[in-house]
C-alpha cells in the first residue's frame, strides 16, 4: 500500500510545479511521463510515491459531468484547488 502524504510533507517537496509542460508544448501523456520521471529522480522517501494522473476535460456524456472536486487538507477542512478555501465548479 502506498503511504499517504501529509500537508507538511507536500510542502517540503523537491518540486511542486512543472512549467516545462506548457513551455515545451507537451501533450498531456508526455507531460505525465515527464512529471513521473522527475518524481522518480528528484524526490526521496515517501515523496517518491506521489502519483500523477490526467484529469480530462469533462464531456456531457460523462456520468460524472455534473460533479466538482472539493479539495481537503489533513484535518478535513476545505482548502480549495487554489489553496484559498474556495470551491469552484469548472465549466
């Protein structure tokens, strides 16, 4: 079983953004491979268990079309996708 990361551990990561994906005009699958490779080479300890996934644009035929993500912290408090506590419904 993969260990879960706490908010404190996430804040101590070697890297938490990958602007290369946009700067190099990467397709989503190429960006994911790039990030996964960096996680394996740059990160240590439990940080190496971080997993990336591709969250596709919603399609109106998707059974989960009318759902939204509520991002929580380790204390079950809403932090929001921007860390400001605001939950957004992505159109």
